[in-house]
C-alpha cells in the first residue's frame, strides 16, 4: 500500500516574497529534500508522493506527458527549458536525452530519490512537479507541468511509480577533493595535449590524465588556450548575442545532470544580483555576484576550433559554459568566435 505525505494546514499568507524551497530549507538548517519531505507537507499544504523506481525508469516514461519544463541548477545558476523528453537513452552509469529542446547529459549514480509534488498556488491552482535528489538531499533535476502537459499521462505515471512514503535522509557531504599544487601539474604536457585535441570532449580525458582541476588547467595553460576575462563579460556577451541574433549554446549543470540550451536569446534582463534570460521556452537565472572567475577558452578540434566562455564559483566549481551554437562537423558561427576573441583581448 502506498502512502502520500499531505499537509494538515496551509501556511499563513505573507506580503513578503515567499522563500524558494532551497532558501526555506537553508533557513531551517535542512537539505531541500529533507525540507520537502518532512516540513513542507505539514506547513505549506504540499502533497508529496515518493516514486520508488530508479530515476532512469521514470525518465524513460516521460514522453507521453508531452511538453514539460526541465530545470537543472547549481548554487549560482538555474536553467529552465520547455520541451518533450524523447530520445531518452539511460544506461547503468550514464544517460542522455537528446533533442533540440530537452538536451541533457545524466550521471545516474548521483540520482538517489524521486518525488511527485503538488504545490498549492495563491490563485487556488496546483503546481505539479517531479523532483529528483542526490544522497545529500540536494535537488539535481526537476520537471514541471506546463498548461499543455497531458495531466492524465502525468497522473498515470505517478500512480505507476508511487511507493511507500519515506522522507529524505541526507548523508553529510564529504569534503571536496583537494586541488593538486600547481607545481605538480605538468604544464608543458597540458599545453601539448591541449594543442592536439581532436574533439572538445577529449579535454576531460586530458584533465584526468594530468590530474588537474578544470579551473586550474585554464589558469595554468594561459593564452591562446585560456585567458581570464572580466566577471561581468557574460552580461555584455548575452546582450550582444540578443541584439545581433547570434544563437548560442548554454550549459548549466551539477554532479548529476548537465542541461543545454541551443538557439537564440532575446530578452536579457538584470534584476538585482540576477542576470536573466526570459524567453519563451527558455529561462536562465545567473547570480552575477557569485561568479569568482571567468575565462575565454579556445579548443582545437579535428574539424574546426571552438570558443567558449566559462564561469567559476569561488570554490572552483563550474557555474556555466557558453558556446556559439554548432553541430558536429559544422564550424561555429564566425560572429560568436569574433565576439569571444574580442572579449579575450580586452
């Protein structure tokens, strides 16, 4: 028999902006998963159903829902994209969702629990979501219903995977692995290997071989491979791409999921510390004040080189990457390359 956590009473209304779940959880000293499964049902009227199947099985069952919104985030950036979960390929360790709208790279060992969530809204409606957490209770991916979503298919999916209710029990996060001292990195080998890259994906192998941290490698390699740029450069770049109709690729991720937008950006807005793209079907919310370092990066390939802008947090973690839109075997857009080169030369 399955059980669902439900609320006893909604929280009182307040004139202040309601806290986002991650903020509400932090205020109580909880992970977001703990807050959702232990606190939200009893205080906010949230209905939570545990989904007992492995995450891969749930992701493979999403196509009948039609258009939904995929959300992937890290502490400094939120990436939201509307589309259909089709062309899903989930293996024991890795997974892919590959189409123009929903484009994901999945690292399945970090997906620990899943819940269907019904959140009351101020207008009397209910917001439906599927939320996935790692073993530390951190949300790694979320899926939200849209007005065009097939809610009968949604209900059938929840019924199919519903399981006995369990709250999230978050394991303590381990200390991050220490970065090797610069003196232990073979910079000559780094630059030589970088010059011989045949595909941008080969860069990960180069870092593993040399046991170098990503930001450390960018800093040590230097020009022409990587050059530090102003932390504010991404705002001007996005505004320029919007004005000149330069389509981009935007990668945002965490340890479990990387989510990609490919296409133009139109409506770039700054709201306090947030740099936003507010387009139909694609929203990006980037905390500019959390960018500790930014680099213009050049990587050779067998067919054509690529240029990117990479943003890092103060702990060295990657916040986001921006490329000009391209396809395998096709060179990047010249206007993008010229814009990145111009930023790098400042």
